[in-house]
C-alpha cells in the first residue's frame, strides 16, 4: 500500500512539473510580453504610415488625369474643341473606375496565367483591409487596388491626345472600353501581376524592370496613339492651316499639376513610405528638370527662341522617361535620362512627325510612345542594385540589375518587354479601331469637325475659356 502511495505521488509530481513547464512555455515573461507589444505597435505604425502615403499617392495620380491632363490637353486644342477633350478625360475617370471594380482589377492582379489574371477578385471579392504580401505586406489590399486604378484611368486618357478634334464621342467610349480589356489589363498583369510573364519581382519568365509604368502606361498609350492617328487620318486642313493651341496658359497649369502628381505616380510605386520612395521622388524631379532644359535649349538653338509650350513638353518627356527607372537609378543617372529624353522627344515632335506626315494632334506618340520606349531601355542600362536590390540568389546575396552593375542581359530583357508592349498595343488598337469603325463609325462628319466637337458632340461651347 505504501508503494502505491509513493507511485501516485510520483505521478502527481511529474504532472506538476510538466504543467509548470507547459505554463512557462505558453506564458512569456513580462519582458518578452513588453517586447512583443512594442513590435506590434511599431508594425501598426509602419502600416498606418505606408497606408497614408499610398492614399495620398492615389489622389495625386488621379489629379494627373483631372485636372492635370484635362487642362494640359484642353489648352493645346482649338477653342471649339476644348470641352470635348476635357470631357474625354473626365468620363474616363468614371468609366474605367466602374470597369476596374467589376472585373478589371481581377484581370490585372488576381492569380491567373502568364498573360492575364483570373476572376477570383471579380466584383472586388476578397479585396479588403488585409494586405496581400505578394504586392505589399503593410497596406490593405483595397488601398493597393485603388492606387492601381488611378494608373488604369490615366493610361487610356493619354491616347485621346492623338485623335483630338476628330473622333466621335460614342466611338471614343466604345474604343476605350475594348482597349482597356484587350491592351491594358493583359499588359498590367504581365508586368505587375502575380505570375506575369514580365514580372521581375514575382518570377516572370522574362524579368523586365518597370517601376511605375514605362511599358504598361506610356508605351501602350503612345503606340496606340500613333495607330489611332494613322487610322483616322489628318484633321481637316492639316498641315496647311495653322492650328495653334488656344490657351498655353491652361496647358502650363496642367503641366504643373502633372509634375506634382507624378510624385504619387513614381514615388508611390514603392508601395511604402520608406527610402525607396524618397529615391524615386528625387529621380523623378531631376529627370523632369533636366528634360525641360534640354528641350528648351534645342528649341532655342533651332528657332532662336525657347517657347513655353516646348518647356512644358520637355518636362512631360522627362517624367515619362524616368517612370520605368525611378526606383532603380541614382540621381545622376536620372539627370542623364532626362537629358536624353528631352532631346530625343523634341526631335520626334519637331522633325520625325513632319518627315512622316502623321497627325498626332497633341504629340501623344512623340512624348509618351518615344519617351516610354527610351526610358524602358535606359532602365536596363542605368538600373543599379545599390538603389533597389530586387534580384537575389538562393543564399540571399544581392544580384546586379543593370548594365552599370555588369548585368548586360537586363538590357535584352528590357528590349523584349518593349517589343511585347509595342506589339500588343499596335495590333490590339488596330483590331479595336476596325471593329468600332464598322459598328459605330470613328470619325465625325466634316461639317461637325468644322463646327467643333464642343457643339457637335456635346451641345456646349467653351469659347469663353
């Protein structure tokens, strides 16, 4: 009996030891609890800071379309067409937003195949306050969604500059809806989406660097603009009759808003409020400044006077060219990119357009198509892992990303991305134009064009602007 008591006490003792050990494992010490609370507070503060910056960036990018682009383009056309151009930008803010919420975001960023996303996020299912670590671990997925929406809005709006003053409003609406699905959504998924063919960060087959939209935004819109200009033909009287901008003042205001908004466009693409956003911010500003000077100087040499229109066009060219490179290059490289962009885009507008004779009304191709292509290629040259260590080996060691780092293959990757963007934009746009022209008709009648689109398409006048 005594032995049983001893055995029973031993069992109780063992159970007590185990329980005490379990409690010590479950219950951290007061110091550990304090550290855990501090870490949670730091994570919450970082998340709140990043989310605040991304919401501000979203608003800045939307400002680029309205009022930025609306004023920039509105000042460049003749008085009889100013409201029609502004209406196109304004309506695209509404149309693309609805399409994005229904299926657009899902097609661009939901898991799918290498070329298009699936429908798992259709109607914004699963897009709420929880972050998606594949895109950003610190901001709600809903914030990421609305930020990307602003890119989807401005991209088709850029194309309107090529066919300004001669396309039916109904045809514009139909064209942009189809273009959004056929060109923009696939390109956005390939470059930025999970499993995208060109996605450098998420294992793309051809890792192409595009920090904020050189291929997705500027090449697609610029090349599509050229196809539209060629397909529709020239405006009545072009180039015999002078067609000067009706208000360069409006265009200057628009350009200033674009310059400011571009900080949300590029620095916001860091998807956090950290040092990478600062680097992209600085690169964006310096490229725009240098491109402004380059365009103005070339115009000064050629014409004897630097024009205001030339200066603001140069700033936009610099902003376009730095867009794919902003988060990968140093400030000095940004200056070089701006110098090259301002010079080349000036030649595209002042020389090349005249040689080929196409009527790109507001030089959407000369600035965005040429500038985007140039910027994407220069990214392959000037990108450096000292700014953005996007590539790492299996052991976590940082790998070179551009030619200045000794990674010459990146330039080839960039060229492949450029070629794909050109092909999708050119072929897709041509097919869409054929369809819309057959069903609706693209071009307004000659009498309506002479009257102006403000009256013929909208029944309003903007002459007093």
